[in-house]
């Protein structure tokens, strides 16, 4: 369905489709991701959530249009994206500190020659924005799930993105880590002018924090506020129960 | 060259280094080991130990094909074939569905068989058997010059590519989201490893070249906590093993390559002990 023009700057997805090997992974997905809002993508496994993210990040071929537009509907030429993966699948024994890792993404100077004063200060500043400055000298492989996610969030925020994309960043994190991660994210939402798109399976989290919810299964089944989407018949069909039942639990 | 020899003679007051062939070998090790030590850090982080082993084996096929196509220069034949082989393995690893070690094993055994088939025709393999164990004492001043050029080129590329490679080895999807051309970066890396391996193989030998690339980096990894420490330990261990191994081989009348690798293996054992004590 075509979307009406709205008054805020946003990322406009217009009939995005992805096909691979004769299979339809996404069909005519249209949605807006607004600046200053937390948009949450929900859906079952295999609904195409990660495919949509990869299309947004420009990592796979799609048909349709992704535009970055301002409040008057005019194109903004660049769309700078930041990405926080679900988890890092890396060798945890690798001799690599958090500072090395962040510095390697910021500068060209090879980190095996050391990290210069200026970059060191920059890394500290970036990490302190996510309350992770104390992690700088720690090996990356020794970080807990929550710590790693905050480091990845810090990285995704630099350079500051127009659109921050998080692929199930809260799965597999302990309670404290989760709370700290969410507080950091909401803080960034307030202080930075950017749109946030987050994939989540945690419906309680979605109800509490999402400004806008999109239910996906190859195409958009329902979108709106969490209450609207959870009350929709499409939601019950996908998840096997209605939003009211989930609340009663 | 004479100036360098006299300087070496002055700073190395051992009987072994009164001979120019030992001085050449000393200089070769001074150039080779840091090169392999540095590249090794990323080969280990990238879990490519088996890959570089296969690459070493492909030298046999390279020389064999060089003979068939009438290339007069073994080194050029090895370089060309090694680079093509490395890129092929890299691409199949990227796009193929079979697991990486299966792909590499197929490549490794194919290249050994093809190499032997060509080189051992008419029972002539003895001529090439030195290739298996290498001979560091055969280094000439001309070789040293090319080694120096290779070391400089590698350092330049290494400086340019390192951070991108590091991000790729942590998570290639994340690296791509930050604008890293992961496939190009990986190909550039395997080409660098191929060049380093092919350059050293005549002196270290097909059987031991991989040990020289992997052991110092693996030992350094046990001790280091940061990327800088990893590089420093790896180069230090490679240099130490190289120079001690070479000197000992003179006095004990043993194979230089094997002595060097055994010293590296001892360093690895010590690094394991250090690591377990720390824990």
C-alpha cells in the first residue's frame, strides 16, 4: 500500500522486493523509518527481517526505492547507516583490545604500530558515550554479551549515522546488560537526530519502548503503534495469540 | 656488500659468521623472519594455518608447470602459480558451500600430486628434493636484494590493509557495513602470503615453510593481549628462532630450516606455559 507523505524527515522504503534463486524473500515492502523514533521490526524467523536490513545497508540487490527525505519530502542525497549486528562470531582468543578494535575502524594507521594520542582520546570519547570507557584495555574476547553490544553500538554511532540499524541486539544478554544497553540506546535517541530501526523478538520490550512497530512476513502485514499492531488480526495469525493475551501473561 | 660483511664480522664474533655464506644466511633470516612473523599474526587470526600449508605445497606444481611451459625461472613460475592458487582457494572459500578445510585439503592434495607427477617423471625427482627441505646457506647477495624489496612492499601493503583485515577477521558483515571491501582485502592478503611463502621456500623448504609462518604468530598469540603486542612478540620470536636456529645448525651440523622450526616450537611450548600460569 502506498504511504502518505508525513511532516518529519525519514527514510522512505518504497516497494522493496528481494528475490534470490527464484525465491521471493521480500515483496513490496513499503514503510517509513522516522528520525527521532525507535521503529521495531517484528516477525517470525524467515520473515525477511535480516534481508530487509541487508537491503537497507546496501549489501544485497533489491528492486524498489530507498530514499532519505526531509520534512518537505525533498531528497537528502546521502544516507549514512550505522549497524549493530546480532552477535559477533569471532575467535575470542584473538589478541585484540577493545581500543584496538575501535581504533581499527576509525583510522588508517595500522593498530599493530600502536594507537596514537589523538585517536586514543577519540576512542575514549566514543566509548564513554556508551559507558564503556573502562573496557578500552580489555581484550575484546573477554567482553560479556552486553559489553560487546555497547562497544558495537559505540562503533555504529561513529561517524554519526542518519539511520541506526540493530539486528536483535538484545538477544543473549543478561538482565543487567540488557537494561544498560537499552538505557544507552534511548539516551542516544534523545541526544542525536537519527532514525533507529531495531529487529526484536522480545515483544515485551517492543510494547514498552517502540514508537512504531512493523510486522513483517515477506511483506508488511501490519504497522502502527505497538498497541495497534498487537491488536491486529495479522498479529494473532503470525504469533498464534493476540496481544491482549500476551499482556495478561 | 663488503661493508655489510665487515660490520657483521665485527658484531658477530662467532666462528660461524666468519664465512660469507653464513653472513648471507644471517641477513636472509633478518629479512625473512619479520616478514613471515607479521603476516603470520593475521594468518593465525584468520584461521588460515591450513591454507598457508596448502599454499606451500603448491610450489611443487608451480615449478612443474614452469618446466612444462618452458619458463626458465623457477621462482617466477612458483610466484605466478602460487598467486593464482591462493586467489582460487580464497574465492571458493567465499562462495562455495563446502567447509573451508575440505576445500583447502582438496587443493593441497591436488597440487602435491600434480607437482610430483610432473617433477618425478622418469625418476628425476632427486633433482628437486632440495625444494622439500630448503637450503638457507644457498642465499646469494642478489637474493638478499629481492628479499629486501619484498619486505618493503609487504610492509607498505601491510600498513595499508591491516585495519581492514582486522575488522574482516572479527566479522566480515560488520566490516562490510563499515565500507570495507572484504573480498578484495582478503585476496590482497592471500597474495601477500603467497609471495612471502614462494620467496622463502627455496631456503626453508616446502615441508617447513608453514611452520615458520604460523609458529611464531601462534606463540605470540598465547602471550599477547593487544594487536601491537601480538605483532611485536611474533616478530621477536621469529627473529630469535631464526638466528639461534641458524647459529646452532652450524655448530651441530644440522639442517638450518629444521633447527629454526624446532626453536620456534620450543618458544611455542614456553608461551603455552606462560599462558597457563597467567590463567
